[in-house]
C-alpha cells in the first residue's frame, strides 16, 4: 500500500512539473491573509473602528459625465453599522455639500464585502450608494469601487467612483 501511495505522489509531482514546465515563470495567487485575532479571517468585528475615506470619479448623467470627489469620516461598530456622527463633504460637478451618512458593511472572511451608504443633506435622503470593498494592509486600509447609486425616487445613475479608506487611529481600534 505504501508503495502505491508513493507511486501516486511521484506521478502527481511529475504531472505537476510537466503541466507547469521547467523554465517558465508562473504567477501564483496567494491565499488571503488571515487576521491573527480571527482564525476565520476578516469580519465586521475585526474591521470595526474609525475610518477616513477619500473618493473620486465620475457620474454618468444624461447630459454627460460629471466629476465627483469627496472625503468622509465614520465609525463602524462590531456589527458593521455606521454609528451616529458620520459625515461626508462632497463635490459633484462643482456643487459642494456637507452630508450626514448612515449605513453598514458586510465583511466576508476573505476580507471582501459590500458597503451600503445612505447620504442625507439637511435630514433629507439624497442617495443610496453600494460599494464593493476589499480590506488590505493588515485591516488598516480598505479599497472600494462603487457598484450603484440610487436616487430617492428609484432612479439609478451610472457611476465610476473609487474610494480609499484608512483607519483614523489604527493603534486605538479593535485591531491588535
């Protein structure tokens, strides 16, 4: 039995060498880094804390493309909810506004997820944004790309917006 297993292992190694070739350089995707405090990977608990975000891109309106940019700050609790006091200062096509935001993110063990934001001006909902997210740099930074922007009347606007978020105070967050 040991001889058969040894032959199968040798055959598998040979097939691997033939399939990969002996002189070609291969790109190998690394497995996701797992946070030491969470043996199952990322979670809303491991990324909880204070975050600052910059964003920029373009809204595609029927009248043509319009540039957009903003900065935001918010605190996420261990359940992934934005706690009170989150703000965004944004500029769309030269029109500046200060907004308050609520929302939440869902974080998967592979450090990807989804962020949903509800933005308000003077207490009135002005948009709902959904972003795809990925955490990097030992959970101290998050990269985002906007998936959708929906106005209160249900109109969806095409957007090309990216964002980069960083922990405001990494040493004082839930990060160990």
